[in-house]
């Protein structure tokens, strides 16, 4: 029954009636759609901390386990999220529904998109009427036991960075989405046929760039906060290696450095 209600916001957002074209109405409809999704998984979600509000010069950043992270956060507040373009029915929802709340899409394989998205981000955070901006700086889904390196783009916008820590309880189902092995449709089916999706979400204190602090140091400080709150282990890996194999030159350089390190230790002994 819950999934039947997904057609309500889709049809309404596609309507030209002026009552449904207001910003507040679009926000409520997107929140409703995401609540239906969460109900279809028998979601047990606990939110900790103050509810996010719309104000200029702020960006929210969160660790990333699955595309459902966005849905869980969106049922609380209609965020404008930065998201990879997807084909199929996910792309249809992106185009027909999520664009209405100011979401920004990118193509991971298009280098030109980075510059365009960067401009859109800077423009978005300056307007008080825009929905809060949400970014997953890991850039890929991680298994909710580790946190990989954050991309620093969200930390170079000159605004407050509001960390969000997300932790799933695997007692009923593992919420991690391995996009290399499973489509998002089958991932949702697995969640819907499980007993429940249990999750805690913490909205942490806003953070600001400190005097003398670099963007990379700021990025790592916020990652430390999220990792500590969600009980995740930090690892120095780039999440994009999941999608793109490192060049042979880069691999050979790492091998050379490792070999030199081993030789130095052998000589010392």
C-alpha cells in the first residue's frame, strides 16, 4: 500500500496548478514521498540534534552508505542534494521530482561537470530561499564501518559546514549498497523484504574554517567528528578508486616507494 502513494507526489509535482508550484508545497510533497519509502522498509530512524533549517551560507555534509541516506534525511528536511545522474526510474524521479527542490546533478565521468557544479554550489548557498544543500563528500557508498577520504569542494565554499553522522544497525539488514554487484532496484527490494531498517542520524554542531587552517585540514577535522560520532574507522583511501582504476604510473610509483621503505628497514637491521 505504501508504494502506491508514491504516485501522488509524482502526479502532483507534474501538475500545473499554482497551489502545487509553491516552494513550500514542493518541499512537503518530496518529504512525503521519502516518508513513504522509509515506511516501505519498516524504517526505524532516530534523529538526534536540532532539525536543519534553511539559511544562507551553510552546507550539510554526511557519510555515505547507500542512496537511501538521502531518502532518510529528506523525509526530515527537503535538502537540495548533489547527486550522480542515474538512468531508469531513478533518473525519472530525479528529473520529475527532485529538481523541484533544487537538487544538482553531475556526471562522474565528465571532467567539465566539476567546474559547472562548483559554480552552482557557490550560487546555491548564497540564497536564503534555497533548500539546505546536502553533500556526501566521500563521493561513493562505503560499508558503514569505515569512512574514506572526503573531497574538499564542500569545505571551500566559505560557509558553515554542518556535519551529519549516519549509522545503521545491521541486526535486521545491511543497508550498504554495492552498486558494482547490485542494482538500486534490487537493493530496495532487499530492504523492503527485510524485517526493518534501523538507523541513527546525528545533526552535529556547525563548523567553520579556523584561522590558519587549510581546506584539507578543515575537511579532516569534520571527517573526524563524523567518524567519532558514528563509530567509523578512518582510512586514507580515495572512494573514486571504486569507480576508476589507478593509472599504471601511479601504481608503479607507490610500489617503488614501498620497496624503498622496505630496503631502508632491512639496511638499518
